[in-house]
């Protein structure tokens, strides 16, 4: 039964209802199988990605034991251990976020998410990284907007977009977070002047664990999960995420989410540099 192949043709005129039912069942079975494959790939990828920093930390710990007489070397190894454990923490955090996303209760999607707060949090999270490379974070557009959804998921999505914009920007550039809305949806655009993305890569960057040429990146911290979280948050909320990018010039990611019109007090206009 497991190897049941879909029929090549189904004669709909003979038994329309029955064959449609069979087709639907087969489609269900194919979909189930695909979901199972994706799940298995994901577990394999996560295991692989977890093993890398754990292995590095073990080797570094051994190096610290061997270098007990050399304080300078101990300090160097310890600092690399910290980088690797940060990476591990980020990975675990994002995997948990992804699995929570998959278990989102439809009822939770009706929550009120104040967008100003979400944007402020996202900017805060990236402020240190931005300041260390003189990247200016600018927030502009409509204030007082509210999204209909799950607060921590909307926050995770916006934070990921801002963190990416800063991470893939050059020194002394600008990252703009712009909010606007119509009666139905809220749009949050994150605009950077960074390295950009080649057209051939654009399709793939939303895949789990996909990273464009990791060697080219200054940051070693990336997990390749950020944009898949953004995509899932958009899909779960009945929204969308769009990207425009020119290699060497910069990218704009726009997250579209349903507006919670009953509660927001949208007022167009203000600009603030953070
Ligand atoms: P990562 O943890 O590597 O940032 P993401 O899923 O967030 O993973 O992004 C996937 C890849 O897409 C990144 O590795 C990077 O190559 C590319 N990318 C994402 N955001 C940007 C951006 N603002 N500018 C240029 N490249 C980006």
C-alpha cells in the first residue's frame, strides 16, 4: 500500500464522483509523503547544524585544557567558545520558533499587535551590531498601526528582516524601516544599501538553511533559518513577503500583514533616527 502509485489516467465519465474521491485521496497521500520528507530533511539539517558548533566547542575546551599555562591562548579559545555558543543559542532559538510556528492555534491569530512596539524592539535588537559598523537605523512612515496576529511571531519576523539588513550592509550605510497601510493590510519595508542578492538566488533565500555563499559574508553567525521564519510568519497570518534587490546596491524586503483596523490609531508621518 505504501508504494501505491497515482493512476496515470482516471476516466471521469465512468465514475465521476468515485474517481474524484480516489484522486483526492491519492493527492492527500502524496502531500503527506512530501510533508514527511520535508520533516525528515529538516531534522537531518538541524542535527548537522547543531553538531558543528557543539564539535567546535568540544575541541576548544580541549585546547583550553592543554593551554592552561598560557593565559593569552586560553583567552583566545574562550572567546571563540563564546562565538560558537552564541551561534548554538541562536540556532536553538530559531528551531524552537519554527516549531512553535507550526503549532500556531488559529485563535491566536486574532491578537492585536502594536506595530510601533514591534519595530522599536527590532531596531533595539540590532542597535549594537549597527552601531559597531556605523550603520544608521531610520524608522519612518505611519505610526499607531496594529497588525492582526501573534505578537511574538510578528516580532520575530520584523527582527529577522532588520537583523539581516544590518548584517548584509556595508559600514557607514543606512537601514530604513518604513511602515504604511491601507484599510486591509499593513506593510513593513526594510530597505538596506548592502551587498544585495543575485536574481538566481532570490528564489532560494527563503528555504530553510539556505545561505548565499557563506564565505562571502562577514558574519559567521547566520543560521540560514531567518527568512524561512519570516516566510512562515507571513503565510500563517495570511500575509506575504516580497523582495527587490540589486547586487552591490541593496535590498528591500516588504512584509505584508493583515491590519487590525478596530484598534489602531494610525497617524501618517513622523520620521526618527535611532
Ligand atoms: P542567515 O542566518 O544566513 O542570515 P536567512 O534565512 O535570514 O539566513 O537569509 C538567507 C540568506 O539570504 C542569507 O544567508 C543571505 O545570503 C541572504 N540575505 C538575507 N537578507 C539579506 C539582505 N538584506 N541583503 C543581502 N542578502 C541577504
